[in-house]
């Protein structure tokens, strides 16, 4: 098979065309109107279900975001007033800023830790399987349990970690009471909870990399760093981008990690957009503005996901 | 009859017949989707099952006992079912159930929930229940003033069944160790706080972490204790009054003297309980039954005397938890009958020592299981008569209080004060603005 033939075959394979097949245009023309109708009727139940499951809440949320009602009554139509009030509120931008930091640290922090551990576990270390299972625990343990455990580790001046700092002569840091330290603590907690997910994603990607590639690179004189940066990272790029997309969504939408540990405080220092949306709807009973915040978050996530998805396609082509 | 014969005689195509059959078949399906709406009806007198929704007010043993009480109801034409609703997103749970006509006929719930649903036309007024309580003698058994907050121009929005009281507690051994007298007024509270600090304890224990409203309650309590409050007598926002400013300046003085734990801003209620248990909390505002809650029943944790503000005011705050009835009921008469029955059974919950709140009936405060605890007796005798609601300086509760209690505005304000991040006037001004924007919506 020549290179051209092989590329052509790959291209056809990507398009899902069987050998000897004539391509979608050809196939389409073969479909009779009756078959199209059959396909339509077969698809209809699934489409209706999807619209009901995803479309209805979205439409209802859109209605709430443009009205001045509450959870029980829709209220009067007020157009974009809720969006305007949200976008001009300093609390929204403060929460957006924290969400951005939280997401950046959460995504890349957990990715770096996960990558490091995945590479470490790839080497032959004693009881590697056991370590793998133990390292999954932060992801597996319910967030209510882990946040309670972290709370007891850091909450009061006499908790374990502040006591440790005090005994080391480093003062008594108030991990959840100081606004800056609370933000750092929440982010570290997020990384701790999330790195096993990244580790598993990267481990799976690494498992599919042919080890002979490294042997060949070694023989060509490539250093460890060159092997990592020129072979490993490009080969796991697809998985990396997918994990980044997923973790970005997880971080932006992460309510329990923040709410259970700090409740968004002290003095809003750890209030993310999702916490702000929750508190606006369920504590201030301002449904419209709260749903407007959620809408803005969704739109932002869609944009980020599209950008990262393009990166995936790019890395696939490369 | 005439309709039937006209259909029978009319010409009907095969497609038309199939369409009608499909429409007929869809009716039961749609009815099924309607859930309880069909069974609930809308207030007739047919009887049926009264759906009673209750919250986890205490340990699971409480809900077991309450279920038994509710299901023991046997009305003239009705019985009752019992369901526990978790606190998590409870308002959404109630709202969506009420909107879909699958909600309860009678329920407990958030302290101001009845007023929120009353505003939306979903509440059945309890005036007839009050009449029945008057005729059966229970009306006179209410502790003084507990019914008044529920009386509106249109009628009684709900009926109280327990009082979530905020009172000052102290650890006796820490006061002895610090060799200081119990506070009786604000200057002596400051002095006691300073003395307790010297023995490693805090003289104004509170918390504002996730889900903890005690700092919020402490702030409002101090305002009320100084003759102030969030609202005027006629219900207008009035945070900037001189008494409130003075009260917050005093709390800031406590903060600057290290009398408030610097980590309190992040304390959950569990963290606060641990501070009490570990002997770090010397004095502070808490609920009823603190020894049981924190796990120290040695007798060292005691209810303190109410303190007097600088202008001679003496007050605390109370949340009168209540039972409400909804318009969507199989029978309004049965709802009322159930509520009267249930109020008559409440004694059993205190008899079994399941409650962490004061009863609303004098007769329950006199049962040995309640009165044998001197802390309970002191709260009933000294604190209940001076207790005011969140509506202070006003009296009647309203829907806006739900956004105040546990809302972001008060939470931010309390956290700002107990971290000493602002002066009193600025903090109150920010609080007022935040509250105004919420109450508008």
C-alpha cells in the first residue's frame, strides 16, 4: 500500500466509509423517502426524550432568568434586567475572579499531580497496584466525608495542621478564617480531590503508548526530558485535552467542595459563581438573578469547551 | 343522554376514531402525571389522607416519635401520613411540590416559610384552629406572646409548636478559674471576656462558617438587647438607628480585645460545639440543651442570666417554629382536625426528651422530664419572657425575614463584624444596602 493509498484509507476510515463504499453523498441518494421517514420516526422518541430532559429545564430556566418571579410563580417579564443587575454587581465579578483562579489551580494542579503519579506508577515500584487503589481514595470517598475530615484538620487553632505549624514555630495559621488562606485551602482541597481522576485518565493514555517508541528514542540518544516532552506529552495530548475539558466543567460547577468547607466565606473570599447562584436563589430567594448567574456560567463553559474541543481535533490531526 | 346519542349517530372516520381512542387513553396517563393532585383535592369536606411533612428537628428518634404521633391520628373522615423532608434545599422541595399540587396539607418547615407561601396564596389560615384551641383550653396553655407573631390582618398564618431560643451559656469552671463574676450588663461582659482570655477561653463564643447562623443571631441579638433591631415597629428597614450602631461598636470592641475567637468566622456549628466541649468557650449565645448537644452533661455548662444593655434594655431573640396548613388539602376541616390533634400530642416529644427547643405550652414546661433540668427552667423563667423575633422592633413575622435569616446580606455583615474588618456604621450601611436590594425582589 502506497502512502497516498494509506492516507486515503485512513481518511475514509475516519469518515466511517467501508472499503468499496461510495461515501455519504452516494449513500444518501440511495435512501428512499420511505427509509428517511422510518429513520425519522425511529429517532423521534429519543429526540423527544432529549428535548424533555435537556430542553425543558433550559427553557424553563431561561424563562425564570427573564422574569421577576420566585420558585413558585414565574412573575412578570423583565427582559435582561436580571442579567444587567448581576453583571453590574461587584459580588458577581469577585465570584467570577475566584472561580477563574479555582478552575486554573484545580485543572492544572490536579493534572500536574496526576501526571506525576501516573508516570511514577508506570515504573515498576513495589505494591504499585495497592498504591493505585489508595491514591484513588480522595476521588472515591464522598465529598461530605472528605470535607468534614479536612475541616477537622484545619478549622480551629487547635486542629492538627495549625498545631503542627505552631509546634514548628511557624505561628498559628487560620486556614479557613483568613480570606487568602481560605482560598488557598479550598484550591488545595480541590486538587487533592481531583488528582486521582487525572491520574486515571493519564494512566489509561500512557498504557496505550507503545514502549518501543521510547526504546527507539533512547537508541537515538534522546534524554529523559526529551522523551517526556517530545513523545509522552504529544501522545497523551488527546486525553489531556479531554481531561482538561472535563475538569474545567467539574471545577466551574463544583458546589460541595467549596460550600461544605467554607460556605463561600470568610466574607465571600471563596464564593464561586455556582455558590453565588445557589445562595442567591435559595438564601436570598432571588430566583431570576440566581438563574441568570447560572446561565452566564453555562455560556462561559460552552465557549471554553468549544475551544478545548478544537484543540482535541487539532491534536488528532497532528 | 342526548350527547351520547348524537355521538353514536354521527359519522366517524377510522382515523377520527383512532384519534379519539388515543385522546381517551392519554387522559389517565396525564392524570397519573398529576400525582397527588387528584387525591389532594382543593379544600372540600370529603376527608381522606392528610399529608403531614415534617423536618428532621432533632435526632432520627424524634422523627420516629413524630411519625407515630401523626399516624396515630384518626379523624372523623380522615387519617394522616407522615413524611420527613430534609433541610437541604427544603424550600425548593416545598415549592416544587406545591406548584405541582403534590405538596403537604399540613407541615412544619422554615421559621418564615408560612409567610412566604402565604404571600403566594398557598396557605390556609389557622383561625378556626385557634377557635378550637380556645374551646378545648389549649389556647390558654400557650406561653405568653408566642401566638402574636403569626397574627396578620387576614388571620393566623400558622400555629407555633416550639421555640428555638437563643440564650447565653457559660462554663462555670472557666469563670471560677478566671476569678470573674458572670456578666450582668455590657461593661461586665467586656470585663469577663478580658478575664477569660487570660485563662485561654473566649468570652463571646460564636461562629459564621458554612451553615452556621449563630454569628448572625448574635449580631441581631445584641441589637435587640440594646433596644434596636433590623426593622421599625411598622416593618420598615431600620439598620442605621443609633442603638444598632452602638451595639455593633460594642461587638467590635469585643473583637479588638480578642474576646471573639479569630477563627470563629469559619466555625461550623460542630466546630463551635467542639470549642464548648474543649473548654475554649467560656460564654456565648447558643440554643437550648447545649450540654446534650456538645456532649458535656457534667453540670459545668449552665444558662447565664440575661444581660442588660446600656440603656436598660434586656432582650434576646427567638425563632418560633410553626405548623402551617395549605390550601391544597383533601379537606380543610380534616387539616384543622389533624393540627388540633397534633398540638395536643406534642407533650410526648418532650416527655421522651427528643427536643432541643422550648415547648410553646406551659403544661409541657411543667412535666418532670423538662422541669428537672434547671437550665430549662431558667430559660422559661428568665429568657422566654424577654424574647423577641427577627422582626424586631416590629412584632409580626413576614416573608422578608426568610431572606434576612440565612441570607447573604446578614451573613456578610456578621463575618465582617466578627473579623473586625470594618467600622460599625460602614458595615451597617453595606448590610442595609444589600438587604434593600434583596427585599425589593
